[in-house]
C-alpha cells in the first residue's frame, strides 16, 4: 500500500516552474551600490521567471505579504529573494512559503548584500555581479524539487554522560521535569572535580558543603538511573531514538539487589578496615593519600557502595588472599549464604573482607554487565583533567616533591584531604610559597594555546586559604595577566591583594633546587620592572590549566561530535547555539566544551537540559531533510562512498549489490555525492544537476556556444 | 597587449561549505571589508560534497579560477569532510596541469566563520594572481 502511494507520488506531473524574483533594497544597504531596477528588469528576462519585483525591505511583514499573495494567487510556484545571506533569512522566507502553502524547498536566496553590495563600491561592477548571482539562482530554482520533512517520535528519556557538577545538574533538571535520566559516570562515585576542591572562588563557599546535598539528590531521585563505575560503549541511532550500550564494570561488591533494587552494600566500610592492602595511592587525592584495595573513593561518595580495585586486590590478581583461595571462598560463601556455617567457622577459607561483611555483598565472580538503553537525547558532560605538568620540564614537577600543581594543593587544603586541610610538605609547613601562573596554558610549546580561565582565580583563592592557615607565609604569584573577568572576581582579587600577597608580572623561566638544601629557587624576569628575579621557596605551585578529560577521543568516536582545534567539543554556534552540537539531539555541558568555572558549568548544564526538554516535552523531532540519496539505477556497488561516510550512514545491500542510505543517520554532508564515480550518490537540494546549472549560468559569457 | 591585460577581469567560480568559508564571506560583508567583485560563490553543505567534476566543469566552461573553501582542519561540521576535499583537490591539481590548466588557477583555502578578513584577503590575492596569469586557455568569451 505504502509502495503504491510512493508510485503515485512519483507520477504526479511536476508543475512547470513559475519563478518569482523579489529584489530587496535593504533600505540603502543594497540600493546604494547596486542598480536595483536593472537587476529586477534583467531577472524578468531569465527562463521561467514570471514575476520580478523590488521592495524596500522584502523581509518585513508587508514584503513577505507580497510574496504570499503571489503564491496564493497561483502566479508563482518558486520564490527567489535577492537580498542578504541565506544564513540570515532563508529560514524566514521558508516560513513565508509554508504559510502560503508552498513547499519551503522551492525557496532560494540570492546573496547580493553580504557577498556583493557590501564588499565593493563600484556600482556597475556590483550590478553585473548581482545579475550573475540571480541568473545562477534562477538556473538552480528551475531544477529544485519539493522535499518532505520527516518528523519522528522522541523516546522521553535522556542519557547524561559524566557525573560531575554539570552532568549532575543536567540530570536533576530533566528528572525534576518528569523525564527519566540515565546518568553514567566512569568512576565509582559522582561528584567530579568539584568535590576535590576545598573552597570555591570568589565566595569561598565550602565546595563539599554545597555539592554533597546535590549528590544525594541525584542518588535518590526516582527518575534518575545512576550508573556509576560504568562507561558508555556504543551510541547508535539518531535524535529521538539513540540506542546506547553501557558497560557496568564489576565492583565485586553488590550495590543493589538485582531483583528488588534494595540497597545491599550499606557502606559500613568494614571490608576496607580489614583489607590487607592499605597503601594504594588514592586517585581522589591524586596519590597524595592512601587507600585499601576495598575502598570508597571519598567519604561522601554517592552511591555509598564500596569497590574492590581489580588491579590491586590480591584475591583478584593472584587468586589468593591469606589462606583463602578463590575456590575456597566460592564454596564458603555458598555455605554461609545457605546458613550452613557462620563466617567465623570458615574463616580460614575466606579473605578478611568477606569474613567481616555483614550483608554478604562481596562477589569475586562478578562480571562486566552491558546495559542497553533507548534515549531521545544525550547530554555529554565529560569534563576536564589537568594538563600534564611534565610538559614544562623547566618547572621540575615530579623531580622535586615540593613542586605541586593546583589541584594537588587543593587536596592539601581540603578538610577531607590527606592532611585534613593542613598544608604540609615533607612533614613541614612551608613559609615561602610561589605560584607560577599559566602553567601548561597559553603556551605554544605545550600545545595548549588557550587560556584555561580558572587558574588566576584559583591561585588567588589558594593564596588566601594558605594565609588563613599560615599567617606569616610569604606568598608570591607570578603572572602574565590576571584575568578576573567574572562576577565579583575583581573585587575578590582586590581584597586578596590587600592581604599582603606579592603579585609579580613575569612568568618563571625555571625552578631549581638551592644547592645543599631542599629549598627551591624560582627564576624569571619581572616584565614590569624589566629586571630578572630569583625567589626562594619552600613550595612552588604550578597553576596548571585544564584540558578535555581522558577518554574524550572515545566519546568523539561514538557520538561523531566535532572538536575545535583545542580538542574541546565544538558547539553548533559559538554565540547562539552554545550547547547544541552538529549532531541533533546531542548537547554538551560544562568543561568538555571549554574550560569554565562552576557557575558557568551549572548554567550550561541547565541550558543543555532545557534544550533536551524541548525534544522530550514535545515528543517530536524533525529529521534533517537535506540528505543523501543513492539512485538504484546508477549505483554500481563499488562501495567507495561507504568507507568515506563519516557517520556510517551508507549500507551495502548485498542482494541488490547497491548502496542504501540510512535516512535517520545521514546528516547531509554530501561526501558520498562528492566521491561517487557513477553519479549515483547525490544529495537532495544539492544535486549534481543543480550545481552544474549554477556553474553553467555563472560562466555563460565565457563558454563556447554549445 | 599591456592595456588589454589591464582590462582583463577574471571570473572566479567559488564553491564553499555552508558552515565556515561561506560564513566567512558573509562576515567580510557584514564587516564592510572590500575585495574585488570577481568571485561568485556557490554554497554546498560541506567541502566534501564538491565532486572534482564541479571543478573540471567550471574550467571547461571557461572560468579563470576556481576557489574552494571549507572549514579548518578538525573544524569540519561533518567531522572530517575537509580532509577528503583536500585529498581530492590535490590529486585533481596534478591532473589540471596535464590538461594545460595552470594549477594555480585552483585555490583551496580554509576560512573559519570568524575569518572574514582572511576571506577578503584570499580573494584579493587570488584575483590579482589570475590577472597575472591572464584569461583561462579554455575561455572563449
Ligand atoms: S562543513 Fe566546512 S568543510 Fe565540512
């Protein structure tokens, strides 16, 4: 039945083109340097142009009315407006066509303002150029075809990738609006980098105090399916219906009952207390603190479920812990669970963690689990990591233990950190402290040319926090520019300056150890005074910048999102579509799009959730209409296009030995059409013949008569 | 002869992607930058849409120059279309020579949506270069 309809459609006679050309004065913007009358009169002579008019502002309401009337009265069935750029008003005039009952793809714009009247002053030359542009547009208009826009249903669920502050806020907003959210975090707990901070600039709020209640909200929200210690493995489909595979890594501790969903691990922490290994560097403290193999990354973790580190736990790596082996443990656990024995009775057969675990939640046989999801939209909030300080060996990071980077200092300052908030380096409180700004960032050598935006403010904050703890500390901040651009930043900077911090303009060129002591010397040039300096220090802090988080390449590969030159995700428009991406239905939030502070990350998260909610709320998504097509008759099945398609939208039909376009995936770049040797692959609205016609029209005066 | 050369106004067929170079051309206009009126742009969605035959056809029809514009490497709206365009065009350039068309008549540039000034400069330079080369050998008008 459907096929019959298709047939019927094809046979419908295509109406002869009747083109209306409307030349816009744009006030004086076009009129001053283009002879409007000449262009209008010339247009009227072109093939199938039945109406040629000019108007002061065609985009104004009365201007649009003229076009609508001509369409409604059946005078024209194609519209050309010779005015500004299609990037500006194509959507406006497509709307005009729709309102008058004409397929919007019969509209075409001739750009005689941005690309003609504004860029040259010679009226005669501009008029000729405008005529050429209109002629090419008419040639194209004659070959246009109607295109139907497809609307698809949207699965009312969202996937949020990344459980830092941005991902959490995006998830909370969507969940609170009543839609299901799947929040995937690769670490054992949500919270992200913000949880590693002591205080936040410029207000000096305690980061954990403002963040942890929100973490709890996420953890217990009925609409949020929290998948921690999990990674997105595969993203398929398109806006409205993405199919996603998430790998849940085994924690070896049962978080929830698979059937009832009831919490199993209570987070009591006895396994960690009993664990034989105690000296594993804790990632959360950047290795400055230690943890056992059975661990909670930080006390406020959500979920409050312990994890056994598979790379460290001796039972998992060697199959043995104390007298117990994997075999004996398996057997004993069975017997404990059946009530046959108590853990005490079999204590030689099981490791200490199993023996102490009340709810019996340790399972060394736990395997990876793949969760399949269907979601309508995706929010990527994969965040940021610190630029490798080793890229600047002159600062001797990793050589001297009293050279730290900003995030490490943050852990020392944090009350939940390895030193409970005391700044202690090698057992001593430092007196002389030097901050080196722009470490890693704004530097062609390291490859990170951008400003990381947060380091100035965090160093100023650090200086204050150190002063709070060590009143007589001598603190110098070596900078090239202080960027205090945000709300209340300048005032904060001003206030901290008054605390006796020494700001010196001129970055350090080198850090070295003073011979015979463990004090450091920071050397550089003061660009204000124009003289070299050497400052002694007990602690040097590199104000290291931010880069996209590890694993961003994998996200790019799965989602096909584009990156800008700095490797952060590229937004669809730098000003007007800051959280949209080139892929419909996928949004970005937070530092994965570029370095930003907490308020900006939250703002972007809320923007991304609102953009997502447009789809979820309406339940509908428009698919890209301008996409590729492969002619069954012309395709020879060479499969050249298949390998080049950036979205894998072309599939080989083994039976017919031809290529097929997957309409839901094709984004309409037209690469297949640009490569097809037989002219079979083509793109709607940008067909080979339409483009040839434009070229032909442009070169009319030059070509030999055919 | 010299006067004739002075009067020669080359015609450039430009084909650019919608997202970067076409936007750069718009920005050059919005910024009221000036560049010679010899270029006319066709818009496609991505530089990877540009089949080599579009370029050959433009030359066959007598265009004095063909300008191709796309997004900077890694900034293509469709991931890596511009790399594909680059490969095709470099191959084509070698062929052009064998057809007797100076390879300099084909110019490929990446201009981001923010590089209106670069676009204006490129068109100015390219127009000057084509004036130097003189009319295309395939031009009859
Ligand atoms: S979109 Fe500009 S080159 Fe691909």
